C-alpha cells in the first residue's frame, strides 16, 4: 500500500509541476518576466522540493503564482488551468500537513543497544 501511495504522490507532483510550468508559460506570453523569476526563485529557494514524498506546493513561489494566475484568469482565459492548479495546490497542502503531523506525532524508533554501546565506548576514548 505504501508503494501505491508513493506512486500517487509522484503522479500528483508531476501534474502539479506541469500546471505550474503552464502557468509560467502564460506569464511569459503576457510579458510578466519579473513575476516568473519571483515565482521560480521562491518556489526553489524557500521549500518546494520533491524530497521526502511531500508535494511541491509547500514553496511560497507556488502560492504567488496561484494569486497572480487567478487575478489574470479571466483576462487570459485560463480559468480551467487555474481550477486544476488550485485543486492540486490544495491536495498538496493537505498531504504536506498530514505528513508533517505524522512526523511530529510519531516517536523516533529506539536505538539499537549495540550501536549505543559503541557510541559510549568511542566517547570515552
């Protein structure tokens, strides 16, 4: 079951990334270069990563893109793209919150006594 959830998370990550890139393309077509650079910078630097099985949508650059996209959705006729992007963004936030809660609420596994004894012996020398 965990493997299926991993594949589902990967599929959601790919779909979200495709929607994000399509939105960046729309921004480029409408000459919003500064917004593209801002979104990509904050998406990469401030947290959006594929690591740990979490969704991409934890970076603030994705939120900036969401706001700008909805502001211009009617003018650029990208309402369907924005609905899809928003749905994937919301699912990503829910999955991120669930993963974060599990991480905080699960105690760490007990350390192996043999490894612990080796650490103590190494600390005394």
